[in-house]
């Protein structure tokens, strides 16, 4: 019988092919203009128009959320991740289920709707959504999309 660690090691492909942004390669939710990721006008009245995807219903919500978290590194934010159903089942049998579903270095989102879209598109509908609250300083963007973040706790 496989241990949970062995199962996760074999299931690493659900993380995605590229690594998530972190302290060395991104900007934290509470200051997306740090590290040169977004210009300071991200927070202006023109920020949404300049930097949003404008492709779905939750773009405005996510942009506004980023603005609300500015300069508040300890303010808690909900993060979400679509994970394969099998990973969810295995994680639920461990002492720290959520810690085994959302791990340091994982890609996460602040939008549950975005996580659902990801699960449908990339996990063929065979997924569960894992969610947890973390301080704003624990998630980082590389500026590609304000829907995708790297989870890197202190």
C-alpha cells in the first residue's frame, strides 16, 4: 500500500508544469507593485481597465480584492485550489487534510469561480475545491493574471 507522500509524489502533475511565483519572483497580494510586477497605477482608478483580463464576470471582483488588501500583509484572504478527487480522498485520511491539499509552492486563486473553471478544464471535472484562509503576505503574483497566485507561507 502506498503512503500518502508516495501518492502525492506520483500525482505531482496536478500542480502544473511551471512553478508558482514566490518571494523571489513575484509580488505579494498586499503590494503587487513591489518587485516591479505591476506599476503603482494598478491601484489607481484606471488600474482595472489597464490590468484586468476583462474576459469573465469575476475580473472586477478580483481586481477590487487586490486593491482592498493593499498595505495589509496580515489581513486574511480565502485561497482556493482545484485538486483531483483522488488527492482529496487521500488527503482527508491524514492528520492535516488541508495542508495536504494546498501546499507551499502550489498555484492558488482568490476566486472560487476561477478554481472551478480550472477544475473543469484541466481536471476534466474530476476535482474538488480546497479552500483556506491565509495572510495576504503568503500569496504572490508574477503579473500574468490577477487570478493566479503562488502560495508561499512564511
